[in-house]
C-alpha cells in the first residue's frame, strides 16, 4: 500500500492509502473478516448503511456495494478505528 496523505478531520486523524494492485469485493470481504477479531463493538457499513451480522462468516456473504466500512474499538491500539474500502 502507498500512503497518499494524512489530515485531521473533526478530531479524527484520517489517512488515505492506495493499494498497489486492484482488488475485488470478495477480497474486501475477506479483509474485513480477518480484521473482525481485532475489534470490540465492531460495526460494518455498506455504502454508509449499517449491516447486522450474526457471525463473522456473514461478512463473506455480503452483497457487493460501493464501499465497506469497518469500525469499532481496536483491541490492539485501544482507540476507535475506522477503515473504509472503496
């Protein structure tokens, strides 16, 4: 990944990254599935609409959208963390 830039927005530090190669929706779902266990109070949004999940494997079955956001409290760095895939 390449770091495009970093800026502060409404009290949040926002960084923009670009993947070094294109990925499809299934890869985005797999990335969210892999990150699932590293969040407390995880929320998933597809095109800014919250999705209800009964298990982390439901992530692999989501209908394709324009963007997927995963957000919640990071168990690793212990701060709120939000990642959006386009």
